[in-house]
C-alpha cells in the first residue's frame, strides 16, 4: 500500500486548473467518501463500482481478500491486509452537492467465482485522508 493516489491535489498542474471547492452547505467539511455497487457481481456481468465524495477530492479504491483493518502509517484502513491493489479514481468534482464516479468492472474469469473481495474508497481533499465504509462482494456463477 502506498496511497500515492491521494497525492494528486498537490500537483501544480491540477491545482492551477481546478480550484478546490469551499465547504458545502450545512458546514460539513471533508470528503465524506462513499463506495457502492450497481449491478450483480455475477460471472459474465459488468457491474459498476461507484466512488463518491461530498466535495472535490482525489482518491483510490483499495482491494483485499481479508476483512478487518490494516494499519498503514497513521491511517487505519477498514479492510484487512494484504491490500491486493489500489486503483486511482482521480478527481471527483464536488460543488457541495456530492458527486460519484462509476467505473465498469467486467467479470469474465471463471477463476473468480466464489471469491470474496473487500473494498474501500480512500479520499483526500489535500489536507486529510478519509475512508468510506467498506463493502464486500462475492463473485457468483
């Protein structure tokens, strides 16, 4: 795990092109990341993995085959170790109303049937890191 995908707000090119949003109405601050699934996690299907945030944030989806928590530096990641992968989502625009970005995931490998994966969305607004509630998926036939 490196969580390097959370460093995007520090890039000068991004900061110059896209101003960071102010706190949304209701005085809520931070990303308030969410992660959800749309569709069936069944062999042969394509489901949507949707990462969301309340304000403009950068993030990545973390994947493990173990439930629990993982300590990484000062962060407690709400899925178990080892983290099998981290997939950059990039910038999720926010304007105080919350947005989500959905990524298609095709399930076409029979070797995945019966496997359970634990996923979490780690997000940063450039000043702090937050984690969504973890979700789990089991691939069915």
